[in-house]
C-alpha cells in the first residue's frame, strides 16, 4: 500500500510539468478514468467528479475534461511497462515544447573512440651487427637519434680475419680460377662487404685490415651499443654476435589503439581511422586499420588494434599518447533519434504520435546504438513520428495515468493483484483515501 502511495505522490509531482503550464485553463490531458464532460483535479488526476468543485486532497478547483478522453481512446489501450496512451492538445504541445521526428531508413555510421600509443613500424626496424669479429677503429655515427641514409658509413672496423679473406680473393683473381674466385667473393659477401667495396679492392690490388661498415637502411638511430676501440664478436651459427646499432624508419608508424570488447564487432581491417593528439588540437592524421590482435587484455577488457599512418613530418613520435577514432559503417536500417528513446535499463521506450494529440508508448528492440541515432529492429514503423522533446513530461504523465487506472480499481495494486483487506484504504468523501 505504501508503494502505491509513493508512486502516486511522486508521479503527481512530476506531472506538474504538464498540469501547471495550463493552470487556470481547461485541462486537455485527461486520466485513464476521466471522460469528456467530467471534472478532474490537475494535480491529482485520479480525482474525477461529475460536478464542478474542489479537490478533496489539495483543495484546487476541478477542471472540465474536454475532447478525447482516456487511455483507451480509439482502441489504443495497451500498457507498456507501466505506461499508457496520453492525449496532449496542440496548444499544450506548444506550451511544453513538444516536438517529434519521423522514423526513417538511412545509413548509419558509428565512431569508435579509443586511447592509443604511437610505436615503431616493426617492418622498418633494422639491427646492424657485424659478421666478422674485430675492433672499432673509427666511429662516424656517434650518438643515438642521428639520422642516417642507406649505404652511409657507420664506423671503420679492424679485423685480421677480413685481411685474410681479402688476400684469398686477390690470389684467386691472379690464379684465374673461376671456382676459387666465386668462393672467395661469396665469403666477402657473407661478411656484408658490398659490391662497390669488392670493386674497390680489385682496383687497389692490395688487401686491407680495415673496412667501413655501412647502414643497411635509412632512418634514425634508436640504439647505439658501440664506441671507439670496442671489441665485438661476429654473428655465427653458434653465437648471436653483438648488435652495434638499431635503426628505425619513422616516415611510417604504427599506432596501437585499445578498443573495448563490446565495440570489437564494429571494427574491421581496412576501415578508415583518424589520429588526434592532445598537443595538436587542430591536427588530424589520416590512418587505416591494418590488424586486430587475437588476444584480449583481461584487466582492461580491451583488444589491441593496429592503425597505420604516414608520418612525413615526423610529428608522430614513438611512445606518444593520443586518441584514435575509427569510422564503422553499420549499414542501412530503420533509425530513431537517440533523444526519442527512454532507456529504463531493461527496456527501451519511445512515444509514437498517433494523431489527434494521442501519444502511444512503444517498447523498442535496439539493434545498434550511436551517439545521435539508434537502429531499431522492432517497435516502430517507417514514417511514424516519435517524440524527441518534452519526452520526460510525456513519460511522467503516461506513468501517472497508468497508476491512476490501477488506483480506480478497488482492491487491486499496480500489478492487478488483489490486496489484503487489512491494507485497503478507507473511502472518505467519495474518494479512495489510503491509510498511513
């Protein structure tokens, strides 16, 4: 019984939004039990009289109910989650700012926003290591971050093994043995001695115990593990050898975005994306989704998505934080504005304009949600109109009418179940009053 009282009191207070705007005027929003020619309290719609007078609850003057009355007008009396049809005249609609929009079919796109970090392109990362042991005699690229071009000398190394290999090649040339020449030249190539360096050796005709180690790729030095005079080991089948430099090409970068698992169905390889950095508010970098990682982070419940972008001006730097927006094309469907939907947690409700001021509640089955529109699988039809503004007032009045209908049935609660007689209210002055 207390629950019913609370529902009616709260609903009555909320319904003031509809009732108060027409204070002193005739009410055109009747309750479910009011009929044309009846007199009704604007604050307590459950109070309905056959004659003019004052409300026994609040003392306000009763107002004449005109026009279409009742939630069951024209056979539209279905109840949806405690809501019934309400009737709002054109004058009242203008007073409360009620507006509607047409349900239509259109293409829908969803923007997925995710935090992201900039990383090196792993396919453009190069390690520089010698294939012959020796010592660093001269160091040309001597600090981390220095830009280098492919073929640029990095250092000059000294190696006794290199001296022996060069002599072997020169002796093979003098002997004119083609098989020996091929074998000696192949050995020099495996030691990363370029064709130009071999040609220079042939013209010089004299072996050297030093060799310039050149960069195999263009980019920036991101690691330097060498200094002048340092001894290093060659990479062999038994030893990994020493990595002298690591070089990365930053003209193209990877951006790792972290997408929540519930948004993953909308992400596909090849979708366009945009990268935004907080320190470049007016700058947008165009990108594309190139890979979706197969694992899920169990803590953050996110999936890593790789986005790639060109970086000609080097504005995107590894380990920068930013945001990625992925444009997902959902396809064409029946859509309603997001402002037309009431989300109760368990259900989605909209009010459809039936004409003649009648607003009918409908339960919707939402297929896809975006910021501005919802794609609807069931509940409304194309070209119907749904309420988008003053929706809260309409919803409050609809629930109030449903509560008033239940209150007008003695011995019945909101669910239609008969109450215990000891909890029924007393009838005072012809109105159903509830004992506190």
